[in-house]
C-alpha cells in the first residue's frame, strides 16, 4: 500500500505500481548487486562517474546521508522477486517549492521493462501532489539520447547546458539542465489517462 510514515528521521515513503515498490532505503539495503552497478562503464559514463565497485560501508554512508526531509533516497524493487533494481535520489528545495531528481536503473536486465516509467508516475504524483511542490528539475548527459528522448516526450524544458570535466579525466562532457512545471506534468498525465466514454 502506498503512503508515508513520519519517523524520527523524517518521512518514510512507500509507493506501489503494478510491478514495483518504491520505498525509502535503509542501510541494510547496501547489497552486493547495488554496489557493483558502477562497474558498468556505460552506467558510470551516464552518471559522469568513474567505474568502480563500492564497498558496503561506502553505500551505507551514502544511504545515511539522506535526511528524509529535504533529501530522499528511494529504492526501486521488483514485486515478484523483491530485488533492488534501481534508485531514485530526490533533493527538495522547500523555499523554491521544487525538487531535483536523479534516477538509475542499475540492473542491466531490468532496463527497458517499465521500471523507470511505472515508478516515475507514482514518484512525481507524490512530490507534486502530496507534497505540493511546483517544479521538478533534472540533468542529463548530452549524449544519452534515450533519456533525452524520454524527457522531451514528457514535457521537460531544457534551460541550459554546461560543460564539465569528465570523471574519467579524459576531456569534457556536456550536461543539460531541465525543468518540469507541475502544470505541464498534470497535462501530460491527463493525456496518458485512459479515455472513458
């Protein structure tokens, strides 16, 4: 069941789709498959990171760095297997009423099977409607054509492009910055909703 509990450390979020559960991650979720995700060179490149397997301690510290008020780390789990296949990191600016989203489907065999699409819908509904935020933000590496196409289809507006040093140390990358106003998100959701006669 979807919902939020307020704990001593802030919001504990649980959201459900037909095939996935999106929930607040705990230190105990620092499993070996997750720690190995960044060993994939293409995954690392899309995140502008160096390919490397992370230690359990490193991942546990990363999980603990999210305060569950202005920063949330949400795991994407398959319902059938209970397996963690991806993460969504969300950073909230309450003053500006906006949130920045980063997403990674880390398990290569889970890509292009609906995890990103299904979890996107419930996650944006939560932050736009339940939390009352007005704008979403994200970034994407300029040569990640698949993600750029998804952003365009979903109404994201490109605001600017910056050049950053590549994490590999070999040259530079271009990073596009996007925003998605709530009214555009609502319109896109209405367009996708099943038509009733």
